[in-house]
């Protein structure tokens, strides 16, 4: 049951802000003052046609340019403040930031997964939603569509989409200029100019330069992290030779030279579920009942112990000499042709884009040098994407049928190159980890050979520690010593290539049964093909030596030998794969569609019911660690190729149902939607502290075989399911309300509330054949999804009063978002819980006559609320315990956790000029 505090906070926010937001105004080229007029109509293109928002039987949040400016939205992350069903976050790389709608989205930084909530900019599909974290320039509007999409064009989506529309060139000369300065030494310069080049030809150029210090401090390297240093430019031509023909050409370029993304350790003061971290000043002899051997090892190898209790301090622990530096380039061009044929309108959108992002990192997120990606132009992710969309739309039967047919083609060439390597202290860390974590703990010596003291080495060599067998003792000692030498080895270059082709045909038709009753029918056929190959390079010969020496002793040394091999071969980091290549391909096709029955009960009230079938393509996990357990050799080229199917995951499917109403009259509008969506083969990406897992998640209608009821059993097993009993594994259901009121011409109050219960079913299995889940996901059954708060409320107030008769106007803007607590980790470990929080933005200013100039003071997160975007298992930092490792909610858990913090309070002043 939700706490009284949570409900009270929700009620206060709702009452104080009016009732639920997403401020949206007319989308024609009106002035800001005209947009505030209550008689204006909100125009959207969500159904491939220009329609009044109140007449569209689809759940949409529409945000206009003024709201984006007032909220400080320079990329899609800030849309969170004005769209309650949307959550956008970024983690270890902004290249794969994630957007979620109604609690559903693509999790993690693996570029092999397509977006559940894709981003379209001026009708052009962007390969991954994180690309929308770039600067956007001058924006006309943003439409956030909720639920499966696909029968109107573009790439299909399973949860919704974000459509961004930039401002077009105009045939009247004009321009804008903007200068901003804020804390963290924030500079932002922007400008645009538009006007005619000829009678039928207009142009527009937008440009932005941003520079800001990072909000993490890296004292070891005397720098800051999560900074901003980016340039954006976009040029457009609009050619209208006749009233029937319009051609719009767009080219843009973004360059970013930034350091991203640091993380801090979660400490018990933030989340008591992390457990007892031990008194780290106490020597580890032997392993303490309530201790964590990893804390002690990290301390002894140089980690500042205060890092484990730093709370939301932004002084991060980074290995000296390591860096988070990264370069991102994003550029492309598109051409849109709209041609009125008389009997119909032809629209063609052709686009080509390139995106390349390289990112170094100290990816153990601590001072001890365990794991890193070096600064290198050889490690990056790169997309080359060509898309072509054609739509033909018209009317028939005296306007009773509004029909649309079209086709879509996309070719995406994806290259991922990685150079993840063990650090200079990994060997000592790994040796100390295994010595300190069990029966050898009395011999622990962080400065001794193999992390052992002299007594321990003698005891092991004599066989006293291995049941009297000197042979086993020698094998054990040799394994520890080899492990101790594993430094600065690993991947030289791993290269993944994926060539994907996606084409579809679709139709979307609105049939007017009567003057007030309409039926919408849409259908789409999609064909998706992916060709995959990978080439591995690695210089970790310690792993292969460890395998050769210890595999024969697995039956007798058991987990000890397995641990020694596993620590040397983490993530399948083995020279046995040096020069080895693998390849695979997959083909799939799917029918999807939608049906909507809508009734215009009165001129002001629309009621509708809908069903939609959605789809997101399957693919490949672009992480070789998913191939196999490291305790056994690959078997060279043939062995690796035989395991390549383990990298595949299946397409995600959804059945979605919605009931809604929209009411709009004069200065007041209200929309409500009740929804339910069931997802089969839900694609989940999670990091278990060692490797990235991509797993399909399904439910079981019958009894699980060989597994417990997940509601009561805390063991790792989840059980299997008969293939005929496999069903959906994820359900999201709830209600959304959005409203807006203009009591006077200079006052707008908007708000929104979303309740979304997004949860896994009680009995889960891993794929459509009914195989068990990976044990790392044992917390999922019956629980809410990660980053899926049940309650979200947003609100905004905009007041632009006249100041006497001078022509001057004021600006008072305030928005807020309340988010109920949710778990930020895809494995749902309780240490990753984020408590409820509220964020507020504000802007106050004065504006000149006809908005020719303005001076504004603004702040985002004005109350400096600390919260985490995502928490995760700190790599390789799971400790030993006196009990078997179980869920950290129970005694015995020894995993250390870190989290990516959200931005702190930022504030500044902005001057704008329009001419």
C-alpha cells in the first residue's frame, strides 16, 4: 500500500499546480501571445494528417516551443517535466540514453537493442533514442505518442514514440539571438536567421554553442566529469514553386567533446538496504561475520574508504591517469516532398544519417585500477542509416473515408568497437578477492605474493589447505600466483558489425460511419533482417594458462578452481579468441495493426476505444561475454561459432487496449485515457556485475517445473514452463489525465497525472520455449519494472502580465514533477531503490514590446534535489560471505553498488532578441 506521505505529496502537487500538465498550444506560426489565446486550437500530425488534438482518438502529449523554452528543455531529457507518462534517463553513455512511456522502455547501453520509444526528428527515424540527447535547436513542437505505433509510417515501436518538429524556413526575414550564463560556468550561445532567397525559396540557419563544467569533481586527475562542450548547426531550404508542391531540405551537424559518465558508490545513509559495510579500519583477519571482504581489499589497494559513505557528494573516485573523455559526431540530411495531386497528397521523406560516439572510461568507478576503456579513436559505436518513407493520403466517398497507404525502408549499418581492459591493479585485486573471501582469509596479506603471507604460502604448498594433497596445493598456489600477474591485459579490439534491413507497407484509414461515429483501421506488415559478424582481439594469455592448468582440477578443487579461472577470464577475456571471428543472421516478419472506434458525443467531447498490436525487432547482444561460462575453453574458431546463437534475442510483441475521452471548449481542455498493454518476449538488458545479459521475458500460465513460486522463494532458480503455456510476461495498466486552462489571456495552467502499474507476472520464464530466467533476474517475478514509478504528477503555471501601457510584459513560469519511488536497477535488487522525489523549475523575466527582446532569470531543480537515475552492480565488486550469496535483501549479500546521479541545481540568466 502506498504510504500516506506519498499520497500527501501527490495531492499537494496536484492541488498547488492546478491539475496535471502538458502545456500545449497552437502549432501554427503564431506569436507567443497569440498562442496563449484560449480560442486557439492545438494542431498535431499524430495520424499523418493535420488535426485538432481534441479530435485525435490517440493518447498524445503535445508541447509547444514556448513551453520547451520556459522549462529549459534543450534535449529530450527535460520533457520529463511536462509529460507525466514519459521518463528519459541516461547512464554510462549518453549514446544510448533511454526513453520510457508508461513504464516501458529499452534498458541499458547495449546498442544491439532498438528503442521501445524511438525518436523522430522532422519525420526522420533516429537509430537510438539516446541520439535525442543532443541539442535540438529551434523547435516548433514535440508530440509524445503513447502506446504501440506503426500504421502511420516510419519505424514501428512497441511503447510509443517522440516526434520532434523543428521550425521551418519563412518567407519573411527574421532571426533570433540568445546568450545564457549560469552556474558551473555555463555558457550557451544560440541564434537563427530565416528569410527568402527568391520568390519561392526560403532558407533558415540555426546554430548553438554550449560549454559547461561538469558536476562531478575528479581530484585524482584534476578535472571534472559530465561537462558540456558541444556545437550544433542546422541549415534548411524550403522550395514552394506552386501551391501544390513543397520541398524541404535539411542538413545538420553536431560535435561533442565531453567527459561522461561518472558514478558514485551507494552508501547506507542513502539506502539502508545496502547492509553493513563493516568497520573498514578493522584488519581482515579472518573474514568478519558482518563484514564485506571487498571493502577491505579495495581499502588496502588504495581506495579512499570515505567513498563508501560519500552520500550524494559529487567528488568521485577515479584512477589516476584514467579518463571519461569522449567525442560524438552526429550529422545527416533529409529531403521531404509534399505534392498535392488533387485526388490525394504524396509525401516522401528521404534521409541519410551518420552517428559516431567514442567514450573512454574508468568503468570500475573507483580509485583502484580494475577495469577501463582507454582514450582511443579505435573504440566507438557508429550508425550509418538510410531511410525512405512514402505516404499517399486522400479522401473518398464524399469524405466518408480518409485513407492513407505507404511504405518504409531502412538500412542500418552498425559498427561497435571495444577495447575494455583490466587495469594495472586487477591481478592483485583478483588475487586478494579470492584469498580474502573464504578459508584462506587468515593468510590474507595485500602486500604479499599472491596476496598471501609467508605462512599461508607454506601451508598451501604443503597441502595442509587442500586435504593433505601437495599436488592440489601446488595447483591452487600456482593459480593464485598466475592471477596476481593479470594486469593491463584484455581486449585489444573487439569489433561487431550488424547490417540491418527493415521494410514495411502500411495503411491507416478513418471511416466516418455517421457524422459523429468513426472507425479507424490500420495494418502494417514488417520484414526485418540482420546480418551479424564479430572479430575478437585479446592479449590475456593468463586466462588461457589458467584454463590449461586448473581445468583438470575442477572435480577436486571445485568452486575454488572455478573462481580462479573465472577471475582470470572475466567477460570471456581470453587470448584464445584472439583473431577468432563469428557470424550469424536472423530474419523475421510480423503483422501489426490498430482498430479505433471513436464517438464525437458533442461538439466538445470525444470518446474512443482502441486496440493495437505492436512490435519491436529482435537482434543480437553486442557483448561477447554472453557467449559462455569462462571456466571452459572456447575450442577456438569452431567452438565460438557454435555458441553464436546465444547472442540472439527474439522480437518483442505487445497487445494494447485503451479507453479515452477528450473534452475541449474555450479556455479549458481535458483528456483521460485508461490503458492496458501486455508484452510478450519483453527484451531486458541487465548488468549482473560481470557481464551484460539480454534476455526475453515471458510468463507461464501453468505451473513452473523445477522452480519455486517466486512470491515466496528466494532461491536463484525460477523454473521452466511448457511451451504451450508460455504467455505475456509484462503488463502495464493504469490511467492518464492531462488538462489545461486559460482563465485569462495571459495565464495558462496545465497539469497531468499518470498512474501506471507496470509489473512482471508472478511466474516468469526466459523465452518463448519456456526456458528458465537467468538467476541474476530472480527478483523480477511479481514486481514492478525498473524505472517505472506508479504515480507521476506534473504541473506548470505560465503568467505573462502586461506592465502598464508600456508594451512590456512580465514572465512568471513554474513547473514541477512528483515521482513516486521506484527501483532503478533492471535486476530489481533493493539497494537500487530510489525514494519518492519532486523536481521544480522556475523562470522569471521581462519582455519587450512584441517580444522583440527579453531578459530572464531561470533555475532547474531549484531545490537541489539529489536523486539517482540508475543504480547498478559495481563491476567485479561482489564480495564473499559466511553464507551463500542470496538476494541482498537477506543476510549474506556482499555486492557493492554504484549509481549515476542526476544533475544538481543549475541556474542562470538568459537574454533573447527577435528581429
